[in-house]
C-alpha cells in the first residue's frame, strides 16, 4: 500500500532564531511522483508550476519516442529473422522437389491468412508492397513461426514433391491461424499495416549517422 509519507517525507529541522533559541522549520522531500502531482494540479500562472508542467510534458514525450524506437527495433529484428529463415525454407523446398515457388509461397499465406498474397495486399490496402514489409511485430512473429515450422516439418518428415510440400505449408499456416483464434488473438489479415520496413531502416541509418558524426567546434 502506497502511503502519502512515501512521497511527501517530512525532513523538518530546527533553525536558530537568535539568542540561542530555536524553532522547527517545516520542510518536505518530495518523490518524483509527488512533484508530478503538484505540477499537474497546480496553478500554471505561477512560473514554477508552468516550468514543472513543461518538464513533465517533455519527459512524457521522450518516453513515447523511446517506446516507439524500441518497437521499431523489434520489428526490424523479426523481419530480418524472417528473411533468413525464408531462405532456408526455400532451400528445403527446392530439395523436396518444389518447382512452383509462387504456389508454395501462397499456400503458406492461404493457411495463415485464409487468402492469397494478392488478396491480403488488397485487404490491407498496401498496393504491391510485400505483405511482410508492411507487417507489425505481432504479424511478423506469426509468419516467422509458420516459416520455421514448415521448414522443420518438410525436413523431418522427408516430404517430397510440389503438391505435398505446398500442402504442408498450408496446413502449418492453418494450425498457426487456429492457435491465434483459440487464444483470442487478432487474425493477421485484420491487423493494420505499418510503415514500410525500408523507411524504418532508413530512419535507423540516419539516426546512427547523426550519432556518429563528430560535432564541429566553433573557433573563438
């Protein structure tokens, strides 16, 4: 239980008032939360309150930016993992005798999304953009699971041929979709599209560049 004394600590002390006499001076040490409460409920016409409100507004925005950057980094990481594992899956599919990779790829989408790639693009309104380049972290994670599990199943069960491999991809995608439904998750086709992954890569590149660039010192 949080008590007021946890945030408004009495640190009063005795001060001299002359002739050897002392009196207690009231003083309090405030927690950050207490400062926030006072600032938010204070009179902004007072300069100290206005400054405090500005400070907390800036800090809140910084936290929002940090969280956004963290989410973007997760998305970039999972998208990179998908690229790597997709290469492995297609290599496995090739060894299994797959020749129609368009059909094989669509089979996975149909299982997970209940529709083909072109239909997903239309549903999400992303034009010709790659579905996974516009997917958020949750959607990417579902696709990563679909890809890795299909790869393992084809190899472990020594599945051969175009039809069997594509059907395996479909069935694995369907199982992932079923799991999402059972836990009450949002179906992947209903998840909103995000900013193109290339834009995030460009933003990160520019950020790293700005952080590594030496600052020019002005001569006196």
